[in-house]
């Protein structure tokens, strides 16, 4: 078996491992110790990750693992990689500076780097430093050829050949300064929006709730703004997303809800409020936690012109039959392997970087 085949099979085995864990998570009467001992270690690491970062609830971590378990199959990986000539890759050290806003947010970059035969030098976010090292160790057990394919340096990054960095609009200025002389992908802040009409069904609006509330709205694929037609009645929307009201069981979300509501009230901003989500009319795209911005549009044509002009600020556009590349309602948080962040093909970048 070639190294490339070993790498692919290691990720297939990882997907199966995630699937086994999710089976346990759905039926905790099962005894992990009677199965793969790595399952018990994963369970302990999930607990540690949640203790270190209060936003990383067990539910959201398990959702991330479940999503990856469905993607990491031999069929999916082979179909994804088929268009690329991996043989033309020149092995290189790739510095990956990861964000830490949602669980395993940088895993796709890690996967792209290893599956193409490169070495990953991962600079972890302090907010998400538990899960990936455990997963990397599991991969090295599944494929010994991967043991030297990753590292997690804590100090200054040196000796790298290419860079993939994700951060805020402020940090990207520093990334450009320090890493701009090397082949690089540097990602800035992006947000996601949804376009509503008067015709969405309650089921469609209910699905939109997952685009809004999954990961507490902290991801770049989380919908932070609605575009609605003039005169739109928000009652149907509020009724549809009411099943998500249990989000108020999370103390950090409650704190943000209370704080932002107090700011709006003291500033005498007009808001719509259902007790766990506030809607504020605002021309900006990125809304605070527990808040969703909205803006009226006069015609679909005018709105599409606006969206095309601001495309570099947007990660996902959720809509129903309005524009090319739109994301169906309820699917922003389950991207496919080929859905690259910021629309930049990471595999092609790694193959071409010299």
C-alpha cells in the first residue's frame, strides 16, 4: 500500500471512529471500555475541551464529529480528490494558524495538508487546543507514515514553506506582514446571510434556525443577518424558530443576550425580541451573539447587485432558487469536502505552492 493510500485509509478509519463515538453518545448505556479504548480517551478529551472553553458544549462537539463521520468515507474522499493530480505535489511544511471559534474549525485545513502528502505545523488557538492533537495521534496509530506529518509548536513558527492562516480583520494585517513572503492563504472575517421571501414554509424557517443557532452563532457559516421583503411579517419566523428557545439554558449565551439587550434599550434602538433572540434593523452584516440583523429589500434584482458587490465579506448565502451557489436552508453547518472557506481551493493551493 502506498503512502497516499495509507493516508486516505487513515482518515476513513477516523471517520469510522467518529461514527462509533456518536453511536455511544446516542446510547450512553454502552460501555466504552469494552470497545476501542480510544473512545474513552475521546470522551475524556471532549469533557476537557468543554471545561476549557465554555462555548464548546458536548452537543456541539458531537455535532461536529457526526458531520465529519459522514464525510470521511472512502467514497467521499476519493470523489473529492479525483480532479487533482496529487503526484505533482512537492512535499512541504505548511504552517496552519487556526481559529478557535467553533470545535475543530481548522480540521479541513489539517486534512487537506496531510492528504496531499505535506507536513502540518499547527498553531492551535488557545480556545480549541484539546481535540486536534488527540485526533492527530489517532491518525498516526492508523497510518505510521503520518507520525512525522504533523507538529504542534507553541513558540515561534520557523522553517515552513507555505502558510494557511485564519483570523480576524485585525490579525490578518499581522499575518500579511509576517507570512506574506511565503505562498499563503490568509482568511479574514466573513459572515453568512439568509434571504427570505413571503413564501418560505414553517419547515424551511425551522431549518434556518439551525443555521442561526448552531455553535451559538459563533461560526463564519452561522447566519447573522436576514434580508427580507418590504412589509415582511416576522411572526412566522419567530414561531418557526421557537423550538430553539432552550439555547437560553446556556449561561454564556444568556450573559450575551442580557448585555446586548441592555445596550440596545439604553441606546433606544428599536428591536424585536422573542425572549432568546433579538432582531435589529441594521445595514451591517456581522451581528452580536443573541442578535440577528435584518434589512429590507425592494426587489430581488437590487438585492443580488448588493450581494455581488459585497461577496468578499460573505461566507454563505442561504436562499431558495434566487442565485447561483446559494446554500439550502438548514445546511450551512454541514459543508461538503469541496466547500472551501472563502471559496479558495486549499488542495490546489497546496499542490501549486513552491
